[in-house]
């Protein structure tokens, strides 16, 4: 209960009753001006309102509770003395939204729901609850029966005012004691707000602005809770900061990207989210503020200077900042942009020591912000910070990413979403967040543009970079998110064998995504006129390095990578001792790779010599095998016949190129594509101490085996089926296959095809179901 509103004495009960009577009286005075019948007091509404007000005081934030057939208004004020909180003040806060309501449009609009509920003709009863915290936060809940704000019923329930009275429609209640804050003093508490009485001015600024939305009120509350922990004085709301913040948020929504705007002596924090519903109501102020505050873990108090990826946090708790204003805007497809402007600006070089103080005690809001909001499908979060005074110092400095994906200010929401998704997935595996690399991004964008022109997926070898590719065809490109594309790569986790810890078929995207030694990435995206979207992600250093999977691809839930690596070293030592005691059984790992797949895909199949013949499938009788050329060609054409594709002819040009590349791979013990223009390409390699002679059909059998994962109904490129689709591609007419052996029985098979298969948009007519 608020100060002066307790349950332990008759005197305090009387004050509660006075507050209740005042709320009811002010409601009815305002409703009379809108030709709405007077409300009656409802104990049922009051009981549920009081229960929820007490709960809000415990939670320390505003949040609606759905009550059966009840409407609900919430209010929050901050006061050093609960006696200053009056029913008139609270109801007038709600009613003041009238200035934003369009009576001609007569429909629900953002920021006017409190007003329309207050004067809703169809509501008959009201009940109110009030509660507070020891530090002066007061929460008020009003429940209404029947509920107002019913869609399609605004015209007959929200009547225009008959007259303006009490100051822009405000009511002057007979219950009011003392002078009420004027419209000007309570509506603008920014740098321009003046008062002859300093104490009075401070008191007014601590009271929540009557025109604030719930989101803005929550944002102010959360800022001040965080600042209190760092011994910084509470911020006051500034309409001038809020106005400029709202204007810039609207501009960002039109531009579709995050970008700072220098606002005189204002500092600025930016954030971006994408929701499945595109509803600003899904965005929680606490989640946004916590994104900024979470940078505290990276701040070095000893250095006491600007540090990469801590600017949001330092601006938020900057002691000399006095005012804040927030704006929020959204797009039709669900992108939401948040701007917070601060005055005076923080992040001033040379002043960090006196402005950013160490926190005291344990965080009292750690649990609060760890909560996930039920019912909200948030697909992407990105934030940025800038203070005008520090901007020039930061220019040219490489930004680092936090686990939530703090992005370069010039990133589009889509690419910000890509970075955030990477770091969210990596955090599940104990891998450090990736930073954004302009070098990786530039090469990725150039290649994405090239892929659109080519109309197909094909890797490009970049010096010391790993690469993931993704493709999607859609009639509504704006609906595609970066999270969705990265999810395609991460979904390969279902195929990865953490015990084997090796490169495996259909897992290359996933392993590169979570590769621990990779420290930065850059991405590019391009779109064709007919809705084909190509995403290229480049990584540095590259992942998928043979022999290093165990120490780079951690299982889900790994929290201590160092401890995990130590356990691996211990297991490795034990394994060496075990192997010394027994002779290992020979095996034949088989690896395949297709040029058109989104990453190099490798399939390890360990087979004992006893089972080797059971693996070699096909209609070829081993006792009557011909040359490698004949067996390879026959294997291709046998499979193609099943799919109505004409037989391939042997090509000397394809064979020459295949032989040259196979020799190079075998000699250098490498496994990568040649990227020769004009050719399709499939690769396979064989390793093992007990290896039988490769006759020509083994690699083709492995490639064709991908048919089990191909969806003929979708008829499009899918990861892990590119070898199969190239083998049976109808428009391909020639093939050349070559084999080369290197040291330790390392054998490589390369097949080149003309014309190349796997052309986007042509799968349906080229990959037919088996007959």
C-alpha cells in the first residue's frame, strides 16, 4: 500500500476511501462532458484492482492483467511522499490523452486507450486499487465493467467533449487539497522546464509525466532502477528529448535500418526488434533497457574510459545525465525501432571515472530481466549507442558484438538479425559472440550479388575465410528474416555426432556457425527480381578444420569451454593408452562433396572389411567390372534412367579438368572445389588402411543416396541433396570423372558436368521422381 494508505488503522482506511471517492468523482465529471453516464463503484472491480496493484508494486513495473470482461487502466507515479498522489492527478493523466485522439477516425489508436476507457459510454462500473514501494513508486489500477475499447464500437462510445474545462479538459475535483500541478509543469519536465522553487521543481520532475505511454513510463522506471544501483541520480522525463527521439524513430522505420542522428548536446541509444505480430505492445521496456545494461559485464572500471560495446551501459548510468526521452516506431512487417535521447550527453572522454561508478550489492533486477515474455515471438534484437561528445573518438574503431548482437550502425535490420541469430546460437554452445567484420561483409555482399546474376548457389574461395550460403525463394521477400535463414544452418545440429566429432554430411553449416575459434563474421544478401534471396556469410578464421572439431564444436549447454577442453585432453590421453593395448580395426571413411551445396558436405561411413561388399550397392557385378571410365558412366546412366533423364556422354574436356583437380587434391591432401566456370562438380574422397580398389561406382552410389532427403513436391535446392540432383539433372549432357591417390591411401574422385545442374528455378523440370 502507498505511504499514507495502509490497512492497520482507521485513519489510513479513511484515506483510501477518500482516494477511491476522488477517482470516482473525477471519472464522472469528465464523463459528463462527453455525454457518458456516471459510473458506479464496484467492489468486485476494486478487489481485483487492489490485488493487481499490490502485485505490480512487488514486480516494480507496469503490466496489464486480463480480467474477465473487465477493462483496465494502469498508472505509475514516483513521489517522495505518497500523500501527494491524488485521484484527480491519476485520472487526469489518463484523460490527457484526448489531445491525441481523432474523433473523426473514431477507432483505437496508440496512446489514447486510457482516455477512451475513461469516457466509454458502455462502461457502467469502476473499482480502483493503489499500492506503492518503500522508495516512492506508486502504482494505480482501475478496472471497468463492462470493458471499453471494443473494436468497431468507438463512434457510439467515445463522444466529443461538450466543453473544455479545468485546463485542457482536466477536472478540478472538490477532493483536491492544495494546488495541482499545471499542464505545463507536468507535461514538460525537460531541460527547458523552469520553476522558481527548486524543491517544487524537483518534486514535479519526479512525478511521471501525465502524457507518458506505459512503455515510456516503464522505460523511465527501469532506467532509474539501474542508475540507483550505480549511485546515479534518477533521470527526469524530457518532452524535448522524447519529441526528437520519436521523430528519429519514425525516420528509422521509413529507412529500415539503424543509424544515429546527432542531436545537439544529446546522447543516444538505439534498439531494434522484430516481432511476429508487429505490435509495439509486444515490446517490453525492461527487455530493451536490459540489452543496454547487460554491457556492464564488459566494462573495465579500472581503465575508466570508453570501451567498445559498453557505450549503451555507460550512457544509461552516466551520473551527469539528468533527462531522458524515448520514441518508438514500427513498420507494417513487424520491425520496431526504439530511440532514447539523453541530456546532457554521456560518454564524454576524460569523465568516465566520476560518471560510471561500480554497482553496489547484488543486482535486484537480474531475475526480473531474465524472464521471457510469454506469447511474444521475438525474432531479432539489435541495439546501438552513441553520445554526440564521444562520437568522434569512436569513429573508425571496430565494434565488437555482445551475446545479443550489438551491430554496426550501418547494418540493415536483416543483417543485424543475422548477427544476433549467430550469437544466440553460439551462446548455447559456449562459443564467444562474433564481432562484425567489414572485410568479411564486403566480400560476402559482392558474392551475393554475383550469385543473383548466376542464378545458382556456388562457393567462392576467400583467403582465410569460411563460408556459408543459403537460398530461399518467396513471393514475399519482405517476410524473410535473418533469423529464419540462420536457423536453416543451425538445424543441421540434428545430424551432428558430437561423439565422433568429425565433419559430416549435412552438418557443415552448423559446425561453422558455432565454431569456437571463429571470432568475426560478415554477411551479404541479394535478391532477384522474381523473389530469389541469396545469403552469404563469411567467417574469420574459418571453421571446419579437419582434426579440430572436438575442441571447436561444443555440445549444447557447455558453460565452461576451458573445463570442457581439459576433459577432452584427459579423454584423449586415455584413448592413446587404450589404443596401445589393442590393434585398431581397419575402416574406410567415405567423404562426398558437391559444388552446389551451401557448404562442403562430407559423409563419413566407417565400414569393416567384412561388411564392405554389403555397402557397395548397384547392379554392377564386381567380377565383370570394366574400366573406371565405363563403370562411372554406367553408374550415372543407370540412375538417370530411373528419373527419365537422357544418358550422359563421356567428355574429354570434363575428364581433363577433373583429373587435374583430383591430382592437386590428392597430392596436397585437400578437399575443396575448383570453382571452374561452366562446370558442375561432385567430389568424393576415400581414406583408410584397408581400402579396396575404387572401381568407379562407389562415389556415384553415395551421391545418389541423397535421394532419401530430396523433396520432389518442393522441387527446389535443399542442403544435402545437391550431389543427387546433379547426377540426375536432365539438361546435363556430358560428364567426366577422374580419380587420384595420395599418401596414406587418401583417394579423391572428381566428377565434372556440362552444362552444370542445380540451376535455381529449374529443379521441377530437371529432377523428376523415380519411375
